[in-house]
């Protein structure tokens, strides 16, 4: 008897820069057997699907098409990248809350109507508020609603640290937590290379530990999106690669620990808000969130980040359309 191949469908809502590049990353990694693109601009979704299909001979057998919400049926993960990107240089992610909350009121009820059993993965900004909105609008258990959170900020932080210390990014273990945005928090107290705190690593290598350089690295991390947008108008390669990592952790049931956004309860006095902490992801979505042992300054910075986000979600108007 021939074994039946199990199909794995990923739905992507929003076939813009982030959505299309994410589909490309999934395709090149052979993570899904089916990828459906849904966009209010059907022409754009069709064009992207065609271009992606022409990449299939260079990648893995994958069925890719421009569909509608009914095609979300059975998707293991539905990735939401629809909505406005930052409109002008200098505008913050939080400014987008109102516009994208209204888009989510349209999208999320449609997705869950056709797919009540899948996982929602939110990338649209401001991603923490939009993750909270997706949870509220979907009625899904919180563990099945995940935001890309600070996965990108953590990647930028590790990249810059790796450049400074002259080691591979994979050898740098350091997290950015809290808001994906201006109030994000670098966890310096636990950052390490080969298990050694950064000042100890420097001492062992006979290098000076340069606090000013570290401050500069965090500043560059926090401002990276603004810097890239100023030059090329949008950021999408790195977030697409990060979304593919999240999807892989889920599909392969890996319990990979990533800094993603999810509903937080009872951490350092923080409650009922979505923000990023190191989070294990498996096929059920969020397996567990790690209550990091922060120092007093980091704890205070996390409380402030949570307050910024609380103030932001207080303005959400969530009326399903
Ligand atoms: P984009 O403008 O290129 O694409 C957005 C797409 O959404 C467009 O194709 C548009 O037609 C579609 N869309 C808008 N309203 C819709 C609706 N109601 N239904 C279906 N489709 C709809 O923007 P982009 O550069 O791809 O960015 C997308 C989102 O991702 C933005 O909110 C941006 O800020 C965010 N983003 C997040 C991160 C992160 O780290 N989380 C990184 C980069 C970008």
C-alpha cells in the first residue's frame, strides 16, 4: 500500500512585502505543502502566487495559490500580515493601532469562521496590540494566538553583538523582551557567549568591556526599523525569516524557545497584555512562557513596557465586521 502524504497548509493574509516574502521563505525551506495567499488586492495576491509558483522548480513541491478566506480551512497556521505599514518616517508602530485594529475586525472573524482549530500568527503592527486584538476577536484559546513580537529585535540584537564580539550570531544568546517597539527591554544581565556573561567573556579574551559600545548596540537595535525604512521604505526579509522559524517550531513540534508575543498573566505584576518573553512553541502553539529572572532595572523597564502596551490596547475598538 502506498503511504498517504499528509498535506500541511499555511494561510497568509496580506500578500504585501512581509506576506509575500514570508511565503518565499516557507517555500525555500520546504515547510508547507500548500501556501494560500489572501489579500484585499486579489491582483497582487495572484501576481505573487504566480511568481512563487515559478520558484517551485528551484525549491520543494508546494501548491501555491491566491485564495479567499474559505481557503484558510484546515491551515495549521494562519499568518496575518495585512494592514498598513508605517506610513511616514518618524511615525511609531503605536500610531497604526486604530487603522490596523479596524482591518483585524474584518479579517479575524472570517479566518476563525473557516478555521476554528488552527493557530494565528500575527505580524501586523503594532504587533503586541494586534496579537491582543486577534485573541479577543477570535475567541481562540490564548495559546493558539501568537505575535512575532520581538523575534526580529532579538535577531538584530544578536547580529550586532556578534559583529562587535567577532563570533557567529548562533553563539550569542541574548534576548530583547517586552514591546516590539520603543519601550523594548534588552536583557543584559543574562546575555552570554558560551554561557559566559559578556564582561566575563571579554575578560577571558583579554578585551575591554565597553559599556558605551553596548549602549550603542541597543540603540541601533531599537532604531533598526526606522533606519531601514528610511533607506528602502520597508523591512521584510528578516521578519519573513523569523516567521518561518516560528512556523517551523510549530509544525515540527520543536518546543523552540523564541521571543514571541503572547497573552501574559501574573509576571512581575504584569497581567492581561500581550508582550514578548522567551516562549516555547510546539504544535499546540504556546507550550510555556519563561518567567525570566530579571535584575531590578530590567524588571522596572518591563513594567513600563507593559504600561505602554496597556495604554495602547485600552484604545482598541473591536467590533467584528
Ligand atoms: P504592505 O503594504 O506591503 O502589505 C500589506 C498588505 O495588506 C497589502 O497587500 C494590502 O492589500 C493588504 N491588506 C490591507 N488591508 C487588507 C484587508 N482588509 N484584507 C486583506 N488584505 C489587506 O505592508 P508590509 O510591508 O507587508 O507590512 C505589513 C505589516 O507588517 C505592517 O503592519 C507592518 O508594520 C508589519 N511589519 C511587522 C514587522 C514585525 O516585526 N512584526 C516587521 C515588518 C513589518
